[in-house]
């Protein structure tokens, strides 16, 4: 809808429960900046939902899905091979990348090469 709204000047309303830490809704919520107004209403703050129903649903759904659907939490994706936190810890931003030469078959290393004896 963003291209349509670029012409009309309208507003975008995203109404959803979180579905993992991915997608447009997640990026808009977490990284959208001050242009987005965020309203978060967990089920525990809704007087129309009885606590005994929440307790029942937490057991039926499991804690992760309950927190996502009822508590408005962006839960980590369970289908990943490695947990997100582990991947984030493995990223090093202070490592300099290899420099590629004009010859695409070779890389220019940032240090002198040691001749091999083979």
C-alpha cells in the first residue's frame, strides 16, 4: 500500500499480533522511527478477557505462542537452525573484509602472502 499512499497522502494502519521477528510489521514496529505511532495492548490489560481464559490458553498454546498472541511479544522464530541471539553474538563488525582484485579468481589479502612450498 505504500506506493498507493505516496500518491494519495493517506495513512497506513498495521493491526496485528506479532508473528516472529521478521516481516514488515516487525520492522515498522522496531525500526520505523518516529513516523509510526505504536499502540500495544496485551490481553492482560483488557478487562473483557477473563484471567482464567488466559491461563487456559497459555497451557493449550504453550508459552511462546501465548506471549506472541496475547502479550504482544515478538518471539524468536522456532524454525531456525540456530537461535537468533547466538547468531548475533557471532557477528563481528570490526573484521576487515578481503579485498577483491580485478582478477575475479584471486583475492587481495590485507597482509603479505607467504609463498607455499608445494
